[in-house]
């Protein structure tokens, strides 16, 4: 798999506004196998998910819910969630990246 870059790159508080990979995922991309790259893109796109995003209802992926010790969202800058009306678990990458940075 080639890069999922869409030439819309902008570091939005630790997450790319184009492909929604974290800065660590971007820098580690070249070291991943094609299978690992495919799996990461399936997680980002919602093909592989652990729950539904409570903000938009689309599939979302939480690495902690999947049994890991850490999650991709720990790598990005904290977001202001005060505008959310529900007590959300995890938002999808698109919804989380749309929130203002604290």
C-alpha cells in the first residue's frame, strides 16, 4: 500500500487534516509492512471499528477498547470537549480533530 496522503496535509494539533493520521503514524509509516498499513487505514476509515462515534454515529476505532495499553488519541493535543452534549467515550478521528485545541 502506498501512502494515503491526499495532499491536504496540515498538522492540526498532532493529527493530519488530510488523512487523519497522527504525526507518529506519519513518521512510522515507512517502517510498517503493507498489512500493517492496510490495517491502520481500515481503523482510520472505520472499516475496522470498536464502537460508533457518539458525535456523528460513524464507526470509530479505540486502541484501548481493542485491548491495547495506549490509544492514538493520546498522541495529539488535548481538545476542548465542553461543547459535547453527551458523555462520549471516544470520538472518531474526524470529529475529534474538528474540536478546538485546549
